C-alpha cells in the first residue's frame, strides 16, 4: 500500500505522523513519510503493533522515533533529519539523540475510528508521549530537579488529599515540562478512582518523605554519572612524538607548542574554578551542603588528577628550564586549584560524618527519631569544628547551622499544618495533636539546649575557638515556633477539656442532650478562625496577628466557661440519677478539666445527696405500696418472685451507697449521715420482708410436702350415669376426661355406657410450686430444707412418671368410652382384668415408690392386650351388622 494511502486509510498512523512532525520539528512530517517510503516494514510493523498482532502490546513497549544524525555527542545533527523508528529493540547509541517516544497505557488492540478529531482524542488518551532533545541523562536530571522534586517537596498532591479526603481523577492530565515533555494519561487507568479508604495523613507524609529521600539519592547518582561521563574538561596534551619517553627537546617549535597547551590548561583550570565558585547549593537543608561539596569535589578532583599526569609534568619541566612566562599564570591557577581541591576533599570527608544525622532530621518518620539525632549531631558538629581545617570558621559553620535550623523548622511546619490539624475533632485527633505539638516543641527546645550544652563544653575546654555565632539567625525562628507549638497544644487541650465535661456521661445524668450538643458545637467552632488564617503562623514577623488570634480565643473560652457553669448549675437542680452524677464528678476529679468548671462541679456533691434522699423516698414508697402484691416476673414463683422484687429495689439504692462510701468526707458529713440512716431503715425493712416470706414458705412445705408425696399416683372417679363426668383434682384432668367423652360421642353417634369407675393422675399441683420455689430460692442464696431439695432434684423423674401415667389413663379412658353397650358387656371380663392391672396405682404406689416405671410398663402391656381384643370384637361386630342389614 502506498505510504500516503496508509496515512489516509489508517488514521492511527496519521496521528503518529502529526505528533512526530509537531515534536521533532524541521519538516518532521516529510521525514515520517520518507521513512515509510524507504523502509516498507516500518508501516507494517506500526500497524501490527496497533492491532496487537502476536500480543505486541501485552508488555506495552514504547514506540520510539529518533534522528539518527543526532546520535553523535560531538555533532548537533544540523537541519537535516534522518528519522528512524524502533519498537521492541532499542539501539545502544541513542544517549544523545533527539527522541520522540510514545508509551501505551492500554494492552489490547487499539481500534481505528473514522474521523481525525476522534483519533486525536482516542490516541491522546491511550498514549503518554514526549520528546527528549538530546542527552537523555541531562534531560532526566533536569526533569527530576525542576519538576518532580519540587512537587514532592511542596506536597501539593498530599495537601489536596488531606483537604478533600478523597482524590478522584477522571480526566486526562496534561503537563508540559522544561524538556517539552507532554504527558497524556487515559484509557482504562484514568477512569479508576482512588479508594475512599486512603492512607492516613501521617502515613502519607512518611511515604512522601521516603520518596523525596530516594529521589534525592537517585539524583545524586545521576549527577555523579554525568560528571564521570561528560563533565570532565579534558586537558589537551601537545602532539609531540615520543611524548612520555623522557625529556622533551628544547627547540623553539616544541616550546611554542607546549606553551600554547599550558595557556589552554590555565584557561581550563580557571574555568573549572569559576564554575565551582558560581555554582549554588541546591535546596535550603543541610543535605544540600553535603551535595554541594560532593559535586564540587568531583569536578575539582577530575581536573587535579589530570594536572598530576606525568605528561603534564614533562611539559612543565621543559617550560621551567627555559623560564617561560606562561608558567606564571598556570602556577597561580594551579595553586588556587590545589587549595580548592584540599578544601573540597576535606569538607566532604568531615561532612559525610554528619550525613546520617542530616538524613534523620530531613526524612525522619517521627519527632522521636529527630530528637534522638540532635545531641549526637551537635557533638559531631563540635568534632568537625575542632578537627576540620575549613569548617572551623564562622562563615562556614553558621550557614550550615542555619540550614539545620531551617530543616527543623520545615519539619515542624509541615507536620503542624493548622489548616488541617483540627479537621477531625474526634477525641483521638485531639490526643494526637497534643502529642505532635509536645514532640515538636521538645524537638525545637532540644535544638537550642544541645547547642548551648556543646557551646559550654567548648568554652570549658579552653583550647578551641568558641562558638560565638549569631543566635538570632539560628534560634529566632525555632524559639518562636516553640511558643506557637505550645499555643496549639493549648487549643487542643482546651477542646479536650470541654469535650470531657460535655460528653455522653453528662447527657445521661442531666438529660440535657440538645443543650449539651449546642455547647459541643460551640467548642468545635473555637478553632475555626485558626483554620481560616491567611498568614504563616510560624513566621515571627506575624507575631502580632497570632497574638490577636489567641487573645480572641481566650476571650471566647472565658465566655464559654461562664455559660458552662450556668448550665451545670441549672442541670444539677433536676438530676436524673444520684449514682450517675456521683460517677461523673469522680471522673472529672480523675481526668481533670477546666478550673472554673471543675470547681463548680465539685460543689455539687450536696445536691447529689439531696437527689439520693429523694430516690430513697421513692423506693420506700414503692416498696410499702406494693409489698402485699408485688409485681413478679412471669417465670418466677410467688415467694421467690416477691423476694427478687424486693432485692432489685434494694440494689438500686445499695450501689449508690457503696460508691458514696469511697468518699469518706461526703458520707461523714451531716447530710451524708442523714441519707445513710434513712438508707439503713429502708434496707432493714426490706430484709425483714424477705425473711418473713422465706420462713413462711419453709414452714408451709415442711407441713404439707410429705403428705403430697404420700398420695397414690392414681385415683378413681365413680360414675352413675353415662353423661356424668367424674370429679377431677385438676383442670388438666377435667379437660382430659371431657375431651375423651366428647370425641367418642361424636365419632360413634351415641353416648356409650360408662363403667363403674374411671382413673385420674393424682399428682398434687402444689409439688410443682414447691419445686420451682426451691430452685429460685437456692439461686437467691437461701438454705433449702433437705426434703424440698431432694424433691427438686427428682423433678425430671416426676415429669417422666406423670407423662407416662397420663398417657396410660388417657388410653384406658379412650378405650372404655369407645365401647357400645353390647361390646362392653361382651368384654366386661377383660375390662375387669385391665382394671386389676391399673388399680394398684390407686392403692399401693405413691410418689415415693421406686417401682413406678415398672408399673407404667405393666399398664401399657395390659392396655395393648385389651386394645387388640377391642379391635377384634369391633371388627366382628361390624361384619354381623352388615349381614343383618343385607
């Protein structure tokens, strides 16, 4: 397919042509078409790449276009472009080439669209692209130094995250760097949202600090590599035969050539020295000082090593032998370079002993680490001051200490950002703020005290130069910031004090939920003016503005204290619970709070005793009015239920008294003695009431329990007429007899002839009551008589016997009452035999018997035998009836 047809039919290829033309310039579109024409595989490879043929996009390799004429370091390429393309295999000689790259962020086939505008949008979202105009190492250094590192240090992204609590990126972001780097992020990746469960603010700061530290390390390595690769200034040696094989010939031609070289060497040395003197330190922190001297040492060392070459010495010996005037400038430059070399080398050696401490205060994850680093750092600075030949002067040491002070101030300022510090007013946040401000203040004060301590050691030694540094430069900002930290701590402490008082406990005691919520809202608003400040609170020049803000805060706090005292006075007049109020006051005693409010609360113990006396009267009145017929829980028996009710009333007043006794001054006061005496009177009356109920129950069960157990397990009920029901001893037995009689009457259509007797279970309902009372009274701590305890332990057995007997009786009555008159007369003998089996339950067996289980088994066997006879007779009766009918 012709090249122009490919760009026309596949707009994706057309988009590459347009972008290459825009980024590489100099008729890039023409060169792009020429590339497609000269190498037919380029267009096919590019289309296969876009179509993800053979999975080419799986690892998302970059597409690179480069000018082959710019690959040589010593040429600038000129105006003629020799455009080349590579995808999977990148040539090794592109370090200095002018490159345009396209990085996909989509690992599937890229669809073709029908219009150029749609193609621009689609391809712009699916590719990140940019240009590197030669020297890729230098380009990377500039990008990190001027774009990414400032962004990371400023923490713009992190600050925005802290403010919004959520970062969401839905649109492609476009950024242009100083290297003409254009970045388009899109496709599936840009549609994702950052999870709402984001890292906490402190964790983000730690991660960001680590990132900045690692970027600095990487940048230092890049700088060192650049210096090694291309930063050296090469000293050009004279092109003389047999150079280095002995002394040079002293002919005019050789001397002239050597002199020209020495002059160029002098210029090179002066150029290096000028570059080093003009080079600025990067950043304002102490690590910038170390990087400055390391870089300076690298540059100077490279030149110094060349000057020390044997070929250079041969040339210099020749010129000295002829007293050449060109040596004057060279010797002067060399001498100065030597001093700079010794200074740089010495400074790097001593500053490296401080690097670990500087890293800790720059990227330390907590103030604890920074505080641990300050004393050994100051001692290390003292050693540098004593031993170093260059950092033993004020003009060297003071700027270094200023950098340390600046770094400490930046650390505190970044951590205590007043705009976001109180964003969440939770109790845990206030505790964290207090801890942070305390640590920050201690760190700043330790910086000053460590300096003064080391300074005193130097003075006391009497041997070394004293530290007479300008303290205003070193400590004016840090000392001021220490005061600001204390003020912020006061803000957090004040809010915590108010929240401790006006919390859920006070709501429960006073019942003033709405009013307490209003007070808490006012407390939250105390720090709002601080969050809206438009000046740097740590700037000493803004001291008057900060003091004005704090003065306004103190005024608001005093007004709130007065309102709080008034609110507490009104609320404690209508207390809900004396016990809850007492717990609340004790809590305030333990945790501490605002002075005026705490004093007011401590005066409320008298009102608590008044409330307690009211509660005693209420409980006593309730006890007296309901003691005759107390409310009993559904599952409780009568006596145990009444005792439990009495004890529950007693527990309500007992808890409060036990807590009052912990405060001896309160219970021994006149009002306390009155309340205690009233409590004792009520407690005694309740105790007497419980004892009377218990003893009455014991007497009753001892009088009747034995007789209940001696009852026979069954009893008979005599009947005269068919429709007459026997007398029953319990509602259950009455319902049983009635249901059997009714069922048989309805099913057979007639009223059967009743036998002379019927059987009923003879279990006293009082036994159930005794068993239940025994269990509950024992749980209440009473001593239970032996017989009652034994009966209670056999409850399961009694239930089993009663159920078995009940089934036998029901089955017997059902069989007997189902028989018509003729069948009954026919089976009368069998009925007598069955009654003979059952009748011992009405005579011999009582509830103390050990053979009740055997008796029940015999009854069931007899009933089964009788039932089989009944079935057979009823079947024969039905057959006879059918024959008579037919």
